[in-house]
């Protein structure tokens, strides 16, 4: 019972729907089309603390704070839908959403079909273990242990990098269990069904700071990485518009202030662009 209260950020998928039904094209709208119709549709994740989550019915996190700033500056209306991770990035290519306004980790695979804004945070993948775990001290200790990752997420993509690291010491990757929601993986970790879980450094830092009696963070399992908003591949005008917004809130310090508030630290040394 207490685990559910601690680990379940929402009781189910929380979706903000518009009062009017919109028909979507099979391709994400360009900036010109968004300006013409006066509406941009963005999607955020329902359970990705501290970037995006819902608490007592109220959306919270870094990206909700950034969205509020974007809305204040945009010359058009911004409609938001809060959905599970599994349908978020796919909705860009179908035109269901114009922007995946989430902390999507930039990976080579994703760069094939998406363009990314300037990073909003560092997202290097680390492992987390139970607070009372004594077997695991360094990455090589993960040899053949059971790991939890998010389906289609950056934690899953980091497995190949972890496999290479383990091979250096003669180890190998153990059983992998995929989850659509990482809070479910954390719960299974506490229950002993997993030996460790992989996620971004920001997420795991937040988790271990909130519940140090249950979890402790380990070492990096992947190469340095960053999280950013995403648009459909080739949607350059919209990408440039979002990057102009990012450049402005970097310059005036708003991004770093919000990072400190929601992430517990700022990342002022981030690159100014991603490879698109």
C-alpha cells in the first residue's frame, strides 16, 4: 500500500482533452500552417518525474513550467495532451501532435525520424539499485543481473552501451524486462523482482533524493546524452521557432532557474544545438 502511494504518480493515464474534436492531417503541421490556423498541438508525458507528471490532478514538472513560458510568448494558441510515453513520439509522424514537448533523449535511432531542439537537460543513463543492495558497487557488478528498462526509451537504447562495458570485464547483460512506465519498474525493484533499473541521471537523482531509504544511484551505463523537445523530421521552421524560444530563456536565465527548481541542479554547460 505504501509503495503504491510512493511510486505511483498517477492512478492511470491522465489526458487533457480539448472540448472540441480536431481532425489531424497525416503530417505534422509546419509553422506556417500553425500560424494560419492559430493552434499548435503539443504532447507531454503523464508519468516522467521531475520533467512531467500529474499530482492531485495538477500537471507539474520542468516541461509544464517551460510550456507556460512558451504559451506566454506564442502568437497562437497551444493545445496540450498528456499521454503515456508509448504513443508520444509516434504521434509526430502521423500529425497527431506538432511537438513532443517532453524530455526525449537524443539518440542516433531517433535522429533518423525526428529533429530535436536545443537540450533542456542532461540525460546520461545511470543505474539505480535498492538502498540495502550490497552486491553492486560498480558497473561490472551488473554481470548477468536482471534489469528493468522503459520500452522504446533511452534506457533500453543504453543497453548496447552497457553490454560493451560489461564485456570489457568479461561480463554480460542479464535478463531484461521492459516496462511502459518506469515507476512500475521501481516498484518491482523494491520488491526484489529486478536487480537494477536504468534511467536518466535527472530522474534517478530525483528518485533517490525523495526516497533515500529505498533507492541509491549507481554509475553511468551510457555515454553522455541530452534530453530535448522533438518535432517531425524536416519540420525546420517549427524547429527554428522553438530554438529561438530556447535561446531566449537560456540568455535570460529562466531555463536554469527552472532547472534548479524542478531538477535540483542546473546544466549551464549544455551544447547549444543537437545534431539534426
